[in-house]
C-alpha cells in the first residue's frame, strides 16, 4: 500500500473510476439530475460502475441504478455483498430473476445464496426452468464449498475424439462457456479422464487423439470440498481450471483460477479481520449492524481486562506504598502483548499456508522462545536502566527487567502454542488466538512485575 | 481455517505431502539413510517437494537435495525465498545457472533478484547468452514492478493474419510459451492492438481475420507499474493475461493470472504482518534475523508505552490516595485499543481495496464515531456498574463510564483518520497505523480516566 499517490497516477486511464467522477455523479444525484448522473456512469465497465454504486450514499444508489436504462447484470456480480443485498431489497423478484438468468451460474449462485429463504424461493420461481434446476442443484452443496463456486457450463469431449473433431465441434456453435482455458476429456460414464490445455490443442495436428495430448495429472475436486482447500490446491499445483465431481465421481462443473482469486481475497481478508476480532468486513454495513458485531468482541475483551485488573487488585498494598509500580506496570504488559502478537501473526499465517505442521512445531516453539528470551534480555537492560534513573531506585529497575524477560519468553511460547492448541481443538486459530494471548500476557505481565516487586520491596 | 481436521481428510490423496512422509524422510536423513529419503521424496510434485524441504531442519535440506538425482528446477521456484537463499548459498554458480536456464523467465528473475550482487553476476555469467540478455533486461525494472513479474515468452501474431494462418503457425513448432491463454495481436511497430482468447480462436472459422475476433479493451500494463496495481487491475477487470509494454508502448512481455495470485498472496500477507509490526514473514528466518527484525518494532512500542506511563505519572498523587484508580485504569486503555484496532483494520483493508476514498471518507468517519459512541455508552453502563459495586463507590463508576465514552469515540475517529492521514503523507497505512493508534488510545484512556478522577475525587 506504499506510495498510494504515485500509484493513483499510474492508474490514470487504466482504472476507469476517478474520485472526480464519483463526486460529479454524487452532486448530480443530490441535485435531482438523475439523467446527467446516469449519462456520466453509463460508459463505465461493470466493475467500475459497481465501485461507483458502493461509494454513493444508500438513497442515491437506487436512484442511479433506476436511472441507467440497461444495467449490465455483471454489475450485481461485482457489488460488495452488503451493498448488493441492500440494492436487491429494493428490486422486485422478476427483475432479480432477469439478472440471475443473465449471469454465469457461479455468479448467479453467489447472488441467490445471500437472499432470505422466501425471497430466494420467489426469485427461483421466476427464473427459466432449466436455469432453476442447475441453481437449485448448486445450492444443495454447503456454503463455501466447491459446489457453490463452480460453474456448470463446461467444454467436454468424449475420449475417442481427435483434435480435428474437437475443433469442428467448437466451431459448430455448440453450447459452450463464454471463455474457457481447458477442455475436459470424459469417459462414457462422464467421469473426467484428463484435461487438454487449449494452447496444447492448438499446437496439435488434426488427426491426433485428444487422449494423447491430455494431462492426466488432474486434481479432481469433490463438490463438497471447502473453498479454502480448493484455493490451496490451485496455488500449490499452479492450476488454471480444475474439474469438480459429485460423490459418484461424475464431472458436474469446473472451477477456474479467476474464481479462486475471489476466494483467496476472501480468505486473506477473513484472517486479517479475525485477528482484530471482527467476524466479517463491515465497511458497508449500517451503524446498527456494525455496532452489534463489534460489541460482542469488545465484551469478551472487557471480561479479560477485568481479569487483569483483578490481578492488579491483589497487589493494592504494594501500589499504595510504591506508586511507581502503577506507573510502570502497563509497560510490561504492553511489551508482552506486542511481542506475542508478532509471533502469533506469523504462526496463524503459517498454519493457514500449511507451513506450520506437527512435523516442525517443536522446532518453531523453540525458536520463538529463544527470540523472546534474547529480546527479553535486551529490553530488560534498556527498561531496567530507564526505570532506575526515572525513580532513582535500582531495585525497581531490576524488578521490571526480570518481569520483562519472563513476559517476553512467555509471549514467544504462547504465540505459537495457542494457535496450535486451538487448531487441535478444531477452533479457528485466527479468531480466538489474540484474546487468549493478550489475556495471558496481561495477567502474567502484571503478576510477575507486581508480585516480584511486592516480594522484594515490601 | 476452521475445522482443519476434516479438511486434512478431504485433502488426502489430493495434496501429496503428508505429515507421515515428512517424518519418515526426516528420520531417514537423521539416521544417515540419504538414499531412502531421496527415494521417498522423488515421486513428489515439485511444489510438494519444496514444502518438504521447507519443513526439514537446515542441515537436512542440502542432504536431501543432493541425494535426489535430478531435482526439477521448479522446486526452487516453489521454495520460500528465505529457504531458497539458504539452499542456493550451498550450491555452486554453475548449478544455479542450470536451474535458472531451466526456469520460465519470471521464475528465473525471482530467483536471481534475491541473490547478492556478486553472486548474481557469477550466475548471470554462467547462463546462456540469450537468456542472460532477457534476464538483465527484466532486472533493470524496479523490484515488485510489472517488468519483474512478467514472462518474456509470448504468443503474438501480426494484425493481417487470419485464424487459419494463426493455427498453422502454432502447429509449425514455433517458439511459444509452454502454456498460454491468449494470443496478442501486434501492429508493425510491435505495439499490442488487441488480445485473442484461445477459446474464441478455436470457435472461429479459418478465414476470419484475427482483428475481427480480438478484444481491443485491453489494459496495457507499463513495465514500471507496481505489482500491487497490476493485481488490482486483474481483479477489477477479471483479466486472465495482460500485455506489458515499455515506455515507447511496445509489447515486451505478458503477465498471467497465476503470477498475479502469487502477488495477491504476498500483498495480503504483507498487510497482515505489517499490522502486527512485522516487515516480512520471518517464519523460516534464523533466530538472529528474527530477533533483530522484531526488536526495532518492540523498541518503538517501548517508547510509546513509556509516554503512556509518563501520563500516569502526572496523577501519582491521585493513585496514592485511591488505589482503585491503578486497578481500573488498564481497562479504559485496553477497550480503546481494541475498539480502535477493529476500526483501523477495516479502514486499512478498505484503503487497500480502494473502497475508502476521499469521496466517502467523511461518511465513514461519521459512521465510526457513531459506532464508537453507541458502544461507549453501552460499555460505560456495564463497566460503571461493575466498578460501582467492586469498590462500593458510585463516583468511581461514573468516572470510568465517562472515560470509556471519551476513549471509544476517539478510537472510532482515530481508527479511520490515522490511516487516511498516513496515506496522504505517502506513508504505508498498514505499517504505522497500529502504533499511532494505540499510543493515542493509551494516552487518552489514562488521561481522561485519571484526570477526571483527580478532578472529581480530590
């Protein structure tokens, strides 16, 4: 995200939406000049128009979309899901069904799955029968599974064809996806036998059998597989398009790399947000929803803060006698929390990327404890000296130094062990780790510093 | 990352590397049975073998790689860069040059750019002359630019060709990339005029001109463009392959979606790590490097913690009289820090995704202040009551409640304004935001609570 200003300049002309355009459209809508706003927005790429809609205040969104004569269905596919829900709420079921029918099957499923059950029924009833069957079939698979992400339109050829037949078939105007990168070779039972890269097909002579140029080293994705695992396999094996099979092994769809990019974005975003105690991106949420979502996490945090305060309460006599302890104690807790968060973030990320495994866990724990220990000794020296001169008391310096070492070693240890333990218990390590860690570093930070001080000074 | 256990089962057979295999290889290497280890690892996919190498202790990595007769060059492309540096350090320049010559140009650049200047020279000298020129050319572009990420091997056709000529050319065994998804149509000056999707080419009749089926709505990527912007354009416009041009507009390379996936992963990872105060993923770093990298951030944090402690020091008289203040004060600071981090994370992410812009900044600030205010009032009620009963003093309850409202409103405001301001100053908001924010919420948290208490209670 560095040097955004330069980067904005680089994008001039490449990224269709400018701040100026957003402002002009907003001003026009505010002044009731809907036609002018629609004209300004009409030439935008569907993805840019979606961005524009997202940046407008809620009431202006519908105005603009109603004002544009023919809104490309793809605009709805590009919209953030919260904004989309909002916009769709103001549309009648027939119009939504039109949009759904126009979209590719994977985008259509994404749009429909977010609707309330009764709206979903209404929209599905208004969709042409053949589309409806496919959509209902996809919706039967669990949320965030390969079955939901896949597209149903496929380019397949039987295994006894040659390159010439394949090309002739493509040219015959057969029903095919708009864009595709591989052709799936299927057996008589519609099980996938291999994939043919289009670039490979193009280079082969017409009489060559498709089975001779197909790649048999495919990864068959079960329709119930979690999308995160799908993303992992695409990344790991550099896949561009992979076949999705039902539980009998028959080919029912395909996932392309561009759909996986959305999944990767989603998953990375989830990890970032979860580490900060957020369930999902609430950027476009209304105030009430945002407040409620954040409240629950803050409530958990209040509980842990009270626990830390109870620990401080054990040492009220020491604090009354030596007020310097109250002044210094947040430093120990804060350093532990920060050091622990560093370790934790690396560990959570490494777990997600399957880099941290049972095979190397012990080695990583050892490394982090050592790193914590070395930094602990260094910061003990720095902070011990500062405290000594600040309060003119060498003992206070020694106490804070010792507590610093204890807390940073613990932070390194806990930063790896907590996410590992949560994962072992089938709890998402990105969600729970931060709060468990900071509770621990706060409690141990206050306890080691105040306890040691009470023992030495009183 | 939820339900990792189930998910591991799902991956059985699809992901080639198992914990058992890692252990067996490790045990064999430890016992000196290098041949057995090499045999176990030999059948792995290059990406899986790279993962295996990463999970082994340092000394066993070289043993294994030396033990395997012919290590696929792609293994080095898949290795984490820290591990790769380590492994390459133990190889002679000729062997590295062999690997480089075997790799695709983009992977080769990625490998070479990490080498020290003198090693880089040595390896380049050992590479065949034609490859060397291309590599040196790519290395001239700035790090993390389109020029570094692009591949040089291209499928291009002149604009006066038809579909038949194009297909015949492909079949003639012309020098082409191994895999490609589009063909670039170029004018006589080698400027790109359009792209032809292979799936479109296949469906067209032989006499059709390539210019009739080409897509002119391309995004030309300048070779100096930052890779993050490249990723943005791919995502925004659903690109699969885009042409890279030099400053005269001539086609010099192409970037494919699968290279962009690596960039997206990198950038998402950077954001996660930066928010926790880490410059880069140090999972595979040695203890010394990790310690040093984390030290600098912790030092900054120590500085801000001392500032917060100085604020507490202003109120030592109040704390001496009412020790409950020392017990309760971390709660106000902690709640502010957590609420602020929630807002900050959403804002940093929205900036990166170009969702938070000057056009909607004011609206978002207003929303976050309101969210902070509502949660502030709610937690003021909760914590005020708790404090009242804990210390049997309604005034203390009122004071902590008031301070809670002040700090949560501030946290909402600062959580958006800090990243926006840093970005305006051309400072990466992901790096600096957290430390500025927590300093602010600590200082204001302690100041509002202790200041109010001193004023009311003394």
